[in-house]
């Protein structure tokens, strides 16, 4: 663990316990680590493959010491216990170094602290490893190979949008291209890419960053989130003036994204002229190799359980995707301000598979279970 302070003798057990908890979380493939104080006990939980599991219940007497130690490592104000705080820290393991994003929250019985594990191995994933169907992957690769236009990743929080964006940036990252990103915050360092962390308190929001990017001779821009009309307007105009723009929106599926942009106040002709492809996505748990054929006639598989998957039947996650290129016919529908159902109907006519069907294809191949598909779509 990296910290400027040397722990006192009384703190050594806390330091050792914390190191073990963090190292265990990384080795078990967790995405988040929760330290939760309650009246009569405290607990530590891990989120693995989207599901929370209890890891430990440290002695109640250590809850404040654990919180203080985490705040020291994240360079937060240890005296401030009334307001939420955010920071970052780094853990040096035997084989590699892992970064964590730290968030504190005052609760009734102490500070709850959540650590997001920022795993560079995830960011280094190639597009081919994310679970796209061959035709979907081809459409996405064609869209990001264009010199201009907008590619949008959509889905709820935790659906893997950031990993998809990073995989696209890794594909584009080469010496002849100037890439700039605006993120809230920068989660993982990507060498060769100019990454900017949004700082609302200082006045650096997505719109301000985008305006600055356009004066920096960019080829590719990535905007972490399109939250408002100002950001959307600048991003779309950038896509129309010779830049490739990648970003995300919180919508349920690809057709709804176009309606969402219209509802934000973006003119229909600008949407039609700039958006080239939309990807809607979800994450589902991947079946372990110990899977068993389902007893019904569906042709799918069900989880079984073995030591390799900790007897859960699942090991890791994969994505299911709806990849919708914006065709000339769709551009006409957008300009006519057609509804989501009309756009979805046209997408089906053009061979775009929706999230449910993409998930069913994976279930029939044994990549995931029907239960996972139905729960996520």
C-alpha cells in the first residue's frame, strides 16, 4: 500500500487486515468493495459478476480505524465525517499494482466506504473479447474506422459502457491520431491518450472540456456522458465537422436513444447528420464449464457449480448487445421525428437484433443461462 504516513504499532493489525481484504477482492475478481458500519456489527462485501457477497465481519472496534486508514490512503480529510468525499488510492500487490476509486458516505453508525476496483486488465480488453456477434462487431469496427460521426454506447449503470469505450479507444490509439477524453472521473490510465477528469467545482464540465478539445487539433473525442443539451450540441457539432465522437447515454435500447436526444432539444436534422451507430448493452454472468443442459426443450444450459466457480455455476461476465447503424431510411425517420416504435420496426427490418434476441443466442450456445437473459432484458 502506498501512503506517506507510517502506521503506528497500534495500527499494524488494521493495516494488515485492510491489505488482506483488498488483495482478496482483487484476486477474486471483484469490481467493488463495500465497508459498511451498523449498530452492532460491521461487514465487508464484494461485488463479483454483478452480485454482492459478504467477505468478512471485522470486529466492531475496528470500523473507525478501517475508515480512517482508507481515507489516509485516498488522501481524504480524516476529520471530515459529515460530508461525502471522493478520492483515489493505489495498492501494490506482489504481481501488479491496482488503482481504486474511493467514495465515503456518512451513515447513522459511521462512514460507509465503497471502493471501485479500476482494473487495467479490463481496459486492455480487445473488442473481440467483449461478446459481440460477428455482424455486430463488423458494424462497430466500420463505424469507429470513419473519420467523423458519433458512436453512442447506451445502457444502465454497470452495463459495461466504459469498458466498451476503452476497447474502442485502444483500437484507435496509434501515433498518427490525436485522441482526447473527458471523463468523470478518469478511471483507468490509457497511455497515448489525453485524458481529462471533469471537475464541476472548478467549472470544468463536459461542455467546457469539449470546447477546449476542439482547439487542440483532435481526431477522436470521447465524452464520458452526455448529460445536457449543451454537451450534446457541442458533441454533435464536433461529429459534423470532421471528428469521430464516442460517448454514452442512459437509455433502455438503441432506438430510444434517438428519441432521448430529440427530447433533450437536439434538432432532428443534427441527429440525423451526425449519429452513425448506437450500441445498447447489458452484462450477464457467464456460465462455468460445469454447466448442464436444461431439462426442458429450450436447448439452453443451466448453472451447476464446482470449485472453479465457487459453486455458483457462473464465472465472469459477457456482454449482450444491440448494434444499430443509422441508415438513410432511419435518418428520414429521425427528421420526421418518428417515435421509438417506428425506429425499432425499421431496425428489425434492417436485420438489427434486439437485446433479448442477442441474449437468447448466447443462452443457446451455453454462454449464459436463460434466467440471466430474462433478468437483464
